[in-house]
C-alpha cells in the first residue's frame, strides 16, 4: 500500500542537555474539509520523520473531537504498522528496522472533523543496555521523564540502577524507586553530584530537586517508614 499526499515536514529539534537518550515533542493539528481522504474511507494528515535503524519510537495521538488512529509508513512507502483503537487516543510503539524518512499518518473517518494532539518520543539509542551506575541511571530517567516515560511502557523493572530497587510508575505517571542505603545525607550528596546545576528545596523528610533552566522534570528524595525513595516526574 502506497500513499501520496502533501506532507508536513517536521524537523525534530531538542536542545536539552538530556537529549542524549530521548527526543520528545508534540504537534497540534486538525482534520478539516481540506484534509486528504484515502479510498473514500478515511481522512488523514501526514508528518515526515527522519528515523534511524535501531531507534525506539512511540507515537500517541489523542482527540476530543473524533476517534483517531495512526499508520506508520516505511521509507519505501509501505505500511509498517497501524493502530485500530476504538477510543479517543491511540499509541504505536515500535523499533525502527531501517534508516530513512518515515511517515506518520493521523487518520479519522471520512466525515470526521476536529483537532488532535500527536505526542512522540524517539530514542537516540538501541534499548539493549539495562544496567546503569547511579548518575547515568538518573540522567537516563530524567530524559525519559521529559518524554513522560513514553518509551518505558513495557517491563520497566528490567532497568537496573546502582544501589536502587525496582522501578515502577504510579497512576499519576510518577516514577518511584527505593534507594538501598538508609543514609539520607549520602543520597542527597550523591544526587546533587549527578545534577550539580539543579536547585533544591529541603523539607523535614524530603528534598525537591528542580532545573528551572533546562527541563520541567522534578526529583524528590524522601523518607517513608525508615526507607528512602526517589520520585521523578514532569
């Protein structure tokens, strides 16, 4: 199946110092009378992405106006994957098998109109490495937090960070894990060494780290029932 449409060419730019792992952005678009219609069945809008072999991508589209879906087209113009969601959002996560210009189509019914939001996260590496020293692990998680952990939706417990327990994401989208040493001062100094430019605010049993210049990600270290935890969110 090959599709020929007018493509909105979208260059991916991310200047964050944490972009060594993940690029994240979002596009707000709409389906209208001017949108193309395929085979008299679906209305669509397309976006081109230069992707590289081995990268992991996750595209999430949502709309309050229609039931959206996604089609991913490879550099040869063939359908690689597509979603079949019956809800007001759809997600497509996959590993890219070859480098080139890939196309994402946001689709709706031929009579659909309205706005949509397309979020995407693209890894800059293959997910074959799962064990991190403490600072590398923290920066790994910061970069993924900036993308709302969109690329960590599978078995997150496979990622291991030095001196830390298993990772999990709660219902609020916050990533939490236990620090195995019970010294609050050791954890504070260790984390501060990983992110030396971040500001911090201390409370009775916790310290909040934040970076007002580069990202909206926040990190909280706190004590609960004689255990130390680290929470990361955006």
